[in-house]
C-alpha cells in the first residue's frame, strides 16, 4: 500500500494550528444548517451503528462533507478520507478532520496526478469494509490495484452521476465485484443537489470569480440532464438568455418546450457569452467551437471530470495564456480574441479558488442519503449481490421525513380507503 502522509504531516506546525481552528469554524457553520445530519448523528452515535467498520472515502473535502465524515466516525467507524478532485479540498477542513481520533484525512488542495492517486491508495491502507465515492475512483482503485480487499468489503455508495455511469458500465462488463448504492439516483439527491445545488453553486462561483453579471448574457448550457436543467433555470432567473445544446431528442424537445433556444454547439459557439458544460461526456467544446467564439467569452465546466472543454486544443490555438484573475486563465488567439477558462475546466462550483460547493441545505440531504446507505450496507449488506443497486425508497423517504420535521412542515398520510383504492384495479367508471 502506498505511503502517503495525512494532511497534518503535510502542513507546517504553525499553519496546522490555525488551519484546524478555521476548518472547525467552517464545519460548525455547516453543522448549524444540517438538521438531517444532526438527527442521524444522534441516533448513529447512541447506537454506535458503525462500530468496528472501516470506511474509505473519496469526496470533495470541505465543510459539509466533513460533517458526513464526522458523523460516520462518531457512529463508531474508523474513516480514511481523501479528495475526489485535485482542486476541491479545503486544507483547513481537512486538517480539522484529521484531529478526530478515528479519522485520517489525506486530502490536500492542488495535488498533482501522482499525489492524487497516492492519496486514494493511502485510504485503502485502512482495509475498508465500506467505500464511499464521488466519481468512482475508490471502486476503480480497489478492483484494479487491490483486488485482495474485495472479500472484506460489504459494499459502497456512490454520490454522483458520472460515478454511477462508470459503475453501470463496469457492472455491464461483469467487472463490479461488490454492491454499490447509486445515491445519485434517489429523488432526495437528484431533484435537489443536481438541480438546485449545481445550478446555484455553479452560477455563484462563476459570478464571484469573474465579478460579471448574468443579466442580458447569452448563456450556453451544454446538456439538459438534471444538472443542466438547474443551471438553465437559475441562469434564466438571473435574466440571462439561455441556449441549450443536447444530443438526446426528448431532452432537446423538453428544453425547447421550457422556452430555451436549442442549437447545435457549432451555432451556439458563435453567439454565447458564457458556456457551461454539464454533460458528463468528453469533447463537448472543441477546436471548431473555439474558432467561432466571441472575444471575452467565459468557459466553465460543471461536470465531474475536466474533459468536457478540450483545453489541449485551446492551448494549441493560443498564442499567449495568462492568469486574468484568480481562477481565470485567458487564452489569447492569433487574432486577439481572448477566451477565458474558469477553474482549469474543472468542476467550477468546487474548483475555483472561492468555490464552496453546493449550498449546505442540499448537501445535508445528499449526505443524509449517503449515511443511511452506509448504515444499510452494515446492517443488511448480505442482501445485496455485486453490482449497482437502487437505494431502497424507504431510506430516501426517511431522510425526507427528517427534513420535513426539522422544517416544521406537516403533510398528509393516505387513508385506508385510499391505500386500498391505489392497490386495486377493478374500480372503473
Ligand atoms: N458536491 N459536493 C459538494 N461538498 O460542497 N458540492 C457538490 C460539496 C457533490 C455533488 O453531490 C455532485 O454529485 C458531486 O459533487 C460531483 O462531483
């Protein structure tokens, strides 16, 4: 197993002290706004539901994620955590987490590829019984590099669309050898985190990074999945003129019926002021598109990996590149046009220097489902065979009910007659 030092051994003694204090302060703020995680912490801790478990995690290590990590550790598990993107870690939060007696954090911002994977491998030194991923890098490392760990793993949970997509491809190949919950696909995750979370945090990060307005801009949203819908809706709400690009006919139609302009990227490229990719696929904005763009455009990616904007082609086209602002790299073309790439084309809502990730409230929901899935794997893991599994609806509803109670929202229950009616087929006209 790779030797890689935890964050506490990577920062100087002076930096470490202040980082821990600041990291804890960020976590306390998040915690104050996470009623679901607080409720789960109380019950998990009282019953020590994860006692004896060892959990490896690769996620965006910032304040909200830290609350999830802490809840799992307070429930009795040993946890080793690292980042799932080289730019999304908050070192202070990572340092604060690492003070917990049952948590080791290897996450550090700005790591290169080698350090990134060394840290992933270091978490597996824990010989996990559970893996929690955002993007599937842990599952991949286990299967490719440490298959001997598979027998000891009860199961895993996956946070994001791209990770679930990769897992399904692996499952289709018959290569996935333990059960993994598709947390992303639950209503409590997707309808809130993907739509509102990605929409709000991507736009907020771009606006704060550039100090530019949305009003009156042509905003090109590539992909009209859950994330694209959120970005389009929120941009429209900020008075932008939204243009959607799609490859799926029903989604293109849906975007059209929502009132957005739908265009091929080649045409959108020529009129867009801001481009935001949310497809989960590669090569969405490429050389032919750069060639048609206006001077001063902003290019940002809200998909999990940095493959949607072809930066290599842009580097080749550019005669000069320079840091135009913190988190903005300008690529100057031969004819003088400047194309501005935000956060190196990485997940913009987490990877720009001022990015904070999704709002606390939505991560409370997503991580509530994550925690419930970890508990389910520990309690009933034997019932799930190798492969990708839907999260049981009851767990998702449990998380919704905790949130509704915390918000003081009451709702109805079916009467017996209604339940009977819904289960019957013989009542016609
Ligand atoms: N995401 N995490 C945060 N911790 O601030 N913000 C977004 C955070 C997750 C989100 O659930 C999405 O599915 C995933 O990041 C993409 O990597």
